[in-house]
């Protein structure tokens, strides 16, 4: 039985083997015909594909589809070439190879019969679309004949009246020069709401030279806050006298607009995109086409710097503002009433150079009696132009100055940016605001970083939105160490009033920002001070032996700003600012006493005292600050710093243009005892500073030490190496500094050393090469430095790049040490900007 079973199994196995052999022979017989079929298909397709590639390039069509077909053919050819090498010795490999050939042939045929057919149908529809567009172009060519006189402005919704454009001649001429150049370019005209951007753009369209160049090819389109690209393109077609086309997509609309503009573009084209909002830069990009002479003018409250340097439209100066006011008030020789010139100028000053305000206020006074004019003058003397809403037409927000300015502010998406803008109203009118002050304030109020990176990002964005001007009085190309002592912010008066206006929506005691202006003996109604107690109250106190205390004014402000003039008597009220974290004191007097209520400011984190007077102010009651355990930052400008009191938690002290002798030389307490936790010390333009205060090098928490523009500083402490945590040492522009300490190896965390413009410095520390964390060494302008210590060879061991900024002579010194592979030398020119000396227009 076993033999029978085994014999049956063998027979079955033999049957399967024979069956497989017969299939192999059959497939082997099909191998050659299948190979020849593949070869014929590929040979026939090759020349056709080459012709298709040629037509594709000629028509500037996408290449992806041809590349996919070539990929299929390439794969088929590889299999064919591989199959050609098969001989009858490999007959048992024929079936597998024949299967590969068959699959590849089927794949190619399927692609040609399905995918290519679909692509052909799509291309046919595209061709029909193009043909339809060609018919439209032919229609355009026929219709454009009516505009050949070159004087009709096409593109404006009806030809707008030529606007009055007083005081903008300089801006108009600058714009016109750019428009008259050949080529393709985008220009941005930017300014505040109501500053006359649209007016100037329309005036440009009517300029005889512009009309002479562009003829009928001037298009003016209002984009607005929520632009619809298809509707904008339809408007352009309509303005050309063509029927409104239907677009399948935004891409279709742009393609057909390109055809339209290229047709009319045989002559130069000017396209004005008016009122473009933030986030619409991509829309402007879509309107860019490569043509021989095509200009795009964008008007926006935002300076879109991606399109190059914008044209800034500033408020009008007084003379031009008076001229525009005369026009709108219809004051001419034929007027029945001509107001006094001084009266007109006072009213015009109240309009802050805003063309919109001038138009509305002048219109409201036109042909009015003298009493109305005088009332307007008194109004501006006591109130902001932004609070003159009753002079604006109630049925039109377009003419509401406050609304227009508010729109610029509402464009800020980040709530911190809005808050930071409003903070700028805490500072006096027409004065520079140091960026370092803003960095300290905003680090306290909004938890921004201490080095200023986030604060500067906000400053730059406000500058881009035309809400502030940023000025760097002295700068170099790189600022990798985040040094902003030379950076300032300035605001136009109108924008400052906008910032102040934002804080007036709440009751006095509940405002987040409390701004108090005190002049002479004038006091607000709410002011309660010792001199304001009545005689009877004082007599009653004396008789009863009781001190009659007035009710304290409790305020909820996080920021307290107090501005006083030169006649202020330091007569302070009894206030309770428990929540204040920042106090800004703006003064002008030679003597100034800190408010008594300072000792109650238990949450005070930052104190900023700035004297805008001519001489340094004597500051008294400084000892009150010693009672504030939360105080971390103090900045003093143009004051005589008194003897320092214990400030145990102070982390940053900034002194600008101060007298420091009483604090550093005449004080019996060492600075290390008064400020043991100091992290940053900045002393700038302090002319009486001869040496650094005793005990400074005992403050081991110090990370940044900046002594700049102190021209009488002659030497540094020899024990500076004790500052083991120091990361930044800046000694730039100390012209009398003759030597540095011989040994600085203890500064093992120092990454930035700036000795630029120390013209008397003759040598570097002997062991400077031990500073293995050093990343930046600025030594430009060190004209007396004639050699480098031998220890610099140790910089060859640095694993990171060390950046040396110097002049050509000092660069030659470093070239003597070629074995410092990670040394990078930059020779930079200093850029000194004196534009800040001019006041902003008001």
C-alpha cells in the first residue's frame, strides 16, 4: 500500500512539472514577439515625444506631463535593453522577463489611452479659452482706438476731479521721477490715515508729464480691507470698455488680465492700487507682469518694505498747511470776511498738519462770523483735535479724523503692540524716547525678554505701520550684542494724542495708565496736598491735637507718568498708587524731589527719571527708593545722582548724562553693599566719571557692564577679573582710556568686548587669549593700538567663530596670526545720523 501511495504522489508531481514546463515553453515562444512589440512602440513614440517637447517649449507650457511620459518610455527602454541580452541559454528566465515586458507595455498603453486623452481634452478646453481671450483682445484693439488722444484717464471710475494738492509738491515730484523711468517697478506711497495718500495718487494721474507718458493707460483701483481679486480684474476690463468676463478662478482672472495688459502695454502702463491693507502684499504681487514699461503705485497706511524703500508722506508743515486751509475755507481777496493771520495760524496749528483735519475744520469755518473762529481757537487751546468730533459730519466716518487714525491702530493684531503704542503717550511732546527705556518698561509690563529682542520687533513693526519713527544716532552694520543705547523713537503730535486718547475711556481712578501734567502752582481739581488744606482745617488740627489727614487718592494704574515744568515746587499730593509697576518722571527744574508717596509703591519695578531741562537736576529724597523691595530697574537721565541708598534687589542701573561724583566718589558706602544683586550697569555720557566706583568688581552677579562716551575715564579696575559672570564689557568712545587691566583671564564667560573709538588705548590685556568664550571683539577707531599681545594665538583653539570688527590698520595686525581658523574680520564704516536733531513737525 505504501508503494502504491508513493507512486501516486510521484505521478502527480511529474504531472505538475510537465505542466509548468509546457507553460514555460509557451511563454518562451512569446518572449521574442513581445520584445519586438515593445521595441516598435518605443521607436514610434520617440520622434513624436521630441516634437511634443519642442511645441511645449515654444508655447511655454508646463513640462510635468511630458516628463511623466518620458519616464514611462525610459522604464520601458531599460527593460527592452535588458531583454535583448537574453539568449536561449536563459530560456527558463524568458517567462519572467516576458511578464515584465508585457506589464510595461500595458502600463504605457494605459497611460496613452487614458491619461493622455484626459490631458488632451483639458488642453483643448484651454485652447478654446485662449481663442476666446484672443477674440476679446481683438475687441479691445478695436475699442482702444477711441482713447488714442492720450488725454483720457481710463481706469478711474469716471474721470475724478483733479484734487487740490497743497504742500505736496516735493512728494509729487519724487513720485513723478520714479514713474517716468523705464521698466517694471512697484512703489509704495505710505502715511497716516487722512495724510493725503489717495489725493496725491490722483493728482499724479492728472500731472501733464504723467499723462503724456502713459496716455490712456492709467488705471486707478481701490483695493480696501477685504479685496476681491476677480472683482478688481472685472473693474479693469469694464474701465477698458469691455464686457465683464466670467472667471473660473483667481488664476484665470490674473492670466486674462495679463493678456489685457500686454495688449495695451504696447504703450507704458500705470496701475494705482489705492488703500491696500496689511496682509495684501500677495495680492499686489499677482498684479506684477513682465512688460517693457509697467508701473504699480500702492497707497497704504503700511510701509510694505518688500517692494523697496517707501515714499513717506509726512504731515504738512505750517506754511503749506495754512495754504491748504485758505483753499478749503475759501479765503481769498473776494471773501467778505478775512480773519486775522495770527488767528488762522493758531487754528491751523491745532490741525497738526493733517490734510483731512484742515479740510474739515476749514469747511466748518467757511463764511462763519468772527465769534465762531475765536471759539475754535479756544477749543484747540484746551482740547485735542481728536476730541473735536462735533466739527466732523456725523453721517460720514470717512471724514472723521479719529476714526481714520484709529483704523491704523486697529490694524495691529498683537494686543501687546497696541498696548506698547499707547505707552508712548506717557512721554513729553516732541521728545526722543530712548528704546532702552521701552525695553525696561515692556519687560516689566508684558513679560518681554530682557535683552530687547521682542521689544525691538514691536518697535520695528510700529515703524512699518507709520505709527512711530525710529532713529539710530550712531550705528554699525551688525548689532549682534543687542545694544540699543543709540536708538530712539519719536512720535508725531497727532499720534501722541491718539495714544493718550486710548487711555481716556475709563474713569480717572481706574485707568491702567495715569498721566499727570503739573505746571507751576496749577493743580488738577482732584489734587490733595498739604498746601491745599483750608485754614479752618489746620486750626482745628492744632486745637484738637489731631492731624487731620485728607482722604488719599487711590489709583489703579500700572503705569504712572508725571510731567512737571521748570517752575514746579515739588508740592506733591497724598496719592496711593498701590498697583503701579512703572513710574515715569519727566522734569525740567534744577531741583527735584521724589514724591512722598513713592514709599507706598510696593509693586514698583521700574523707575524712569528724565530731565528735559538744560542743566542737571539735583535729585533729593532718593532714600525713599530703599523702602521698595520690588524695585529692579532704575534709569536716570541728566540728574546729579545722590549718595546711593541700599537697593538690595536692584538688577539694572542706567545713568545717562548724569553727574556721578556724589554717588561714586563722595559716598561712604561701596556700590557692592548698596546693590549686591546688580546684573547690568550702563553709564553713558557721564563727563565727570574718572574711575569706576569702588567695590564694583565685588558684584559677582554682574553680567553686562557698559561704560560709553565717558571721555574722562582714564583706567579700569585692575581686579576686573573677579567679575566671573560678566558676559558683555563695553567701553566704546572713552577717549581718555589709556590702558586696560593687564590680566582679564578671570572673565571666563565674557563673549562680547567693545573698545571701539578708545583712541588713547595703546595695548590690550596680556592674557586676552585666555578668553575662550569670546565671540565678538569690536576695536574700530583704536588709532593708538599698534600691536596685539602674543596670547591672541590661543584664539586658534576656539571651536566657535570669533568676530572682530575693526578698521583697515587694526585688521593688518590680525593678519600676522594666520593660525586662527575661526577668526572673521569685518571692516565697517560708522554711520552717524544727525536727522534726530530736527524736531518732528507739529
